[in-house]
């Protein structure tokens, strides 16, 4: 449905058998009004590029979900300016940084994730 969710799997990947080590949701935002079909992360620039079935390709800040713009826009991407929070025209939900104690974290997410150290 167009959402991007950033998960922290560090403690889980260290010891997947320990029930105290959980996958933690850190950030969630609505990137597109339609389904996201591709995602690319550029770690050096801290940028996420998303593509949707509607044909749009958008650029976001990886740690905050800040919207930088879309491919094909007239203005240049200003990756260093995160002071003014703007949203795409078809999205009206601001990014949500998930605090550890947040009730949002309480939902049970069941994923068949297992760590295979041989792979």
C-alpha cells in the first residue's frame, strides 16, 4: 500500500534463538499512494529510492523518511536540506519514528525469519 518500514534486526541476527532479541520497527512512512515495487538504498548518501506501480520514482532520507523529490522534477535534489518537511502531492501522512516504548511496537509481527550462519 505504498508504505516503507525501516527495521533494526541487529540484536535478532546476533542470536536468533534468544526470545529477548526482537526485530524492532524504527521508522515508517507512506512513500506512494500505490504499491511500492522496488526500493534501492544508497548508504553513503543515506538515501532511499522507491518506485511504485503508478510509474513514479521518489527519493527519501533513509533515517528520517524526509521527502527529497521525484525523478523528472525541474529542481535539483537538495540532499543536505532536511529543514523543511514536504510531502508528495498524493501522500498526507508524515513519517513516524517509532520509539522503543511505543504502543505501536506491541503488535505481533510473525515472519518466518531464521538466521542460517552457513549462508
